[in-house]
C-alpha cells in the first residue's frame, strides 16, 4: 500500500495506519529537529509535537509533494518556533543507532572504521551552525532535492544553493580539523 492510500485510509478513520509514518520518518525527523535545537530530548519532544500537528492536519496534505517533504517542513518549523522560545543545551546524537549484534568477527574492523566515520560526521555536523547542519542532513542524508528543501525550509532555491556551498566548505574544514586531532 503506498502512502497516498495510507493517508486516505487514515482520513477514513483508521488512525492506526498513521504508525507507518511514525516508523518511517521518526529517525530523520529527530535528526532535523536536533540540528535546529541542539538537544536530543528537546528534538524528540519537537518531533512528537510535529507528528501530532501532521496527524491533525493530514486533511490539508496535497499530493503534489511527497509526504516526507510536507512532514519535514512541519518538523523544521516546529523546531524553529520552539528554539526561538527556549534556550537549549547541546549533546551528541547519533544519526542512526547501529545494531552490532548481526556482524561477524570478519566485519569487526570494517564496522569499527564505519562507526568512527559516523562519529566524525556527527561531530562535524554538531559543530556547524544549525541551518547548515539541517541543509546538509536534508540534502545528503535524506536525499532531498534543492526544491524539496526549499519547500521544507521556506528558503529560495538560490539561497539553499549558496548555503549548501558554504556548508560543504565548513563541513570539509571541520572534518579535516577533527581528523587531524584524532591522529595526534
């Protein structure tokens, strides 16, 4: 069943079908909210509020965009609004939790290297200004197009391209700095 059919089913009264959207979009939504607010617990609260807003406003969803684009805009706007209203503390959050129980001994070194790379990427994203971290996350980790990011953030295509260019440079500089500190 595709997402449009699920939405139709929810609007007809099968509220349990909304669980699909929670399962599918929760991790990235938390990542987006975290990049804006800088605190994992607050990001989880923001995402919960965003899911409630999405559920109550599902009837306004137009199928001219992807559900993820529509929903991530709600997450982004909720995070921006709540961040302006509150001061947050920062803490580290991993983009995806790894299930290491399924790896064999042969993969251990590869897995350690992969975990180190993910830690460096997350640390670099944490050190970036929130808007740049969000843009890089949406573009590279979530594979959204510039147009979709424009719909999510409300920025213009040109503004996103300029910010992505600056963010890439800052990200590369930050990763290089982190790598130098790691080898010392």
